[in-house]
């Protein structure tokens, strides 16, 4: 089986360095987190919401976007990413450009990649602490809206 997996990885990579084994471990950690949350929910009698309202979906989407960008790009969170990335410069207003040093660097510096983990955390939060989760989501959504207003203000001032 190991030979088959190594051959598959080599054939997939071709001339590129694609660490499939590490990706499998990351998927395993993600699956373990989701399974553990489901087991704990079952043992504690927690149930997912009967339905998710459009307002909840909007709040979840906006707050997931903001927290993913905060974790993956914000200068203040760069110490979290530093062991896995290398500083390259500034990529936008209050955002850094970093080069991943390894597979975890790829995960923690990519807002698209980390958004899956953030959204899963939000969903788990709706099961275990819905009020606190919605409050945190509302705060992050307010910050995201403020970011857009800041950018719009800057654009208006620059155009006059």
C-alpha cells in the first residue's frame, strides 16, 4: 500500500513539489476535529440548529471572510504565521505578502484555505454556544463593513 501511495504521489507531482502526504495529514486533522465535535455534541445532547436563516448565513459568510483574512494576512497576526512563512512585503491596505515555507505556511497564509476551518469553527460554535458565536460573528462583520467604508473613503478622497 505504501508503494502505491508513493507512486501515486510521484506521478501526481510530476516536476512540481506537491506534498500530498502532508495534505492528507491536514485533511485527517480537519476530519478529526469535525468528528470530535460531533461526538462531544452527541454526548452532551447538543443538536445543530433546525434551520440556518439567511441572516445567519450572511453573518457567517462575512465574519468567516474577515477572520480568514485577519488570520492569513494581517500584520498583527504575523507572529502566528512566522514559523511557517517568510515576509515578502505589503500586498494591500493592512495586509502582508508572505511566502509559505512549508505546507502549514500554505494553509495559514491563504485566506481561501483557512476560511474552511473558520467556517467550520463558526458552525461548531452555533451548536455549542450560538449566542456567543453570533455576537463574535456580528463583531467581525462590523469590522469587515468598516474596512469597506475605510477603503471607500480613501478612494473618494483620492479622487477629489
